[in-house]
C-alpha cells in the first residue's frame, strides 16, 4: 500500500492578511458617508419644497413655459 506524503483530512485555515480584513471596513465607511450625504440632500429638497408650498410660490409659476406671441 502506498504511503501518504501529506497529512490526510482538512487543511488548516490560511492566514488572513490585515489589508484584506480592513478593506470591507473602508467600504462600509464610504457607503455610510454616501448615504448620509444623500439623506441631507433629500431632507434639504423636501424642506425647500415645503417652504415654497407654504408661501404659495409653486402655484403661481406655470408648469410649462408658453412661447410669447409674435407680432
């Protein structure tokens, strides 16, 4: 019978590099910052629209510009 040259069974886990472990953390940080910025932009747009509605400015403006009549 042939002898085994390596140890049978499962191999030990490979060591994880520090850089590959930190990469998902940086990605989560970037995603969190992007979500925060988009939330601020959306809240600003909603508050400006509410302010315009409260003043009645939106109703005065025509939705489509009509070209001026030519003489």
